[in-house]
């Protein structure tokens, strides 16, 4: 998995490691100083029309699957 770390001198960077190893400090790619793990916001967006799930599900189906049904 890819996790984010923050170097005190160079800011955020990503590092690919096992989930069990994510808390251990990782070397900054620029200065090689060990940097701590940070929790960042997610990078995905849920699609939907409203908070009403049946309406949102029907709208998603119409846009994505319904276009291919003939």
C-alpha cells in the first residue's frame, strides 16, 4: 500500500510498504532523514444524486450501466 510521510525539511512524500510496517519512520527521498507517518484525507469521491440511496443508485445505474443496455 502507499502511505504518506512528512519530512520536516521537504514536506510530504509517498512510500510503498506493507500495512504492518506503515508506522515505522521512512527515509525522505531527498535528504534520507527518517520521517513520520501521517494520516491524510482520502482521495476518492462517492457518486450520488442525493442522500436518498435508492435515487442515487438509480441515477448511477442510468449513467454507467443503463447507457449500455439496449
